C-alpha cells in the first residue's frame, strides 16, 4: 500500500477489514426503557468530568433495544446517563456507562465518539403485563428494571423534542503507543431525524447489584423519579470536540 492510499482510505480498525462502515448511523424502531432516579450527589461528582457540573443528583438508567441499525445490525444496550449542566449553562446528558452485546457498535462507539462501551448481556422484553430490562455481566445479574407495560401514554412530539434538543457528552480517551493519552476529549453530539412513534410511562422499580467490572451500583438508587418506554426512529451523526484536555493544560 502506498502512503497516500492509507491516508485516503483509513477510517477504522482493522484497516483492511473495518469493524463497522462509515457513518452516520440510522436506527429504526429503537426502543428505550429509561428509569430516572435520585442518587448520591458526591458519587456523581466523583465521576462527572469538568467542565460539566452536577446540580441535581439524577441518573437515567437505560435499557435500549435496537433491532434495525445501519452497520450495526440487531443488538441491545444498557447503562447509565447522568443529568449535567454543560459549559454553556445548558441542561445536558453525560453518558457514564454502557454495556452491549455486539462488537461493531462497541468498536465504533469507542473509536469515533468515545462511548464508554463494554461487552455484556443486556435484554429488554415484555413479560405478560411487565416491561423487563436486565443486564448480566457474565453469569451475574447487575441490573434489573421493571415497569407496568403501557400504563399511561406520553406526548410523542414532546419526547422527540427532548431526544433531539438535549446535548449529549462523552469522555473520549485513546492511548498513545507508550500508554499515555493520545486523545483525551469531551465530545458533544446531538441526535438527528428523531421521530417518536410511541411513548409511555408507568410504575417502575430498579435494582442494581455490585460487580467489580460492571460497577453500576456505585451510583445507588435512592428514589425512583419516573420511567418511560419510547420507540423511535433516529440518526446518530458524528460528534464534535467540546473540550480538549490535552490542549487546555
């Protein structure tokens, strides 16, 4: 291969057989089960990176079913998103942890945006009258969420606006060959082309269990605030660098 060939064609690893195609990525019938809860404020402040700040100790525990995703296929995801205020004073979300069962979105998520993705076994299903989300790390259950199935309908347009207009932040870290950080950035992205087809709420419960390698219980559930079950079509575009930790020493 010529040097210019590499420059022209490099976009993902492995170079000759990338783990995923070029984005942006489109999702159809993406199903969210989100349980929002209050947690310990000091525990949140210990994991949220500056220049983001935490005012209210709110965590959104998510189970997400993605049956039709361009480039990624059919997979399920679970993790924690924290309510923050960004450097512009805007309410935003910071993604703290993500666990999923598909190599392509793990690789793309970490390499492009810096999603904190690890391999595990999440599941989202309907069991008679209950929406059930579970996350297993190996054979061990580390999260279990339940909600009454389609108890009360929410306004789909309002939920679509929340998904589209809320800035989302990630802490992207790529090491240098000597083990030091080569990239250390706060990344911002917005979801696009959002259409919510269904939106529901209902009574909910969430149990988190301690695990050394999937420490979701380090942000303990003190009180459930609300829960919602949403189905949407949307596009995940590329992001932008909101803060460069290595350039702003």
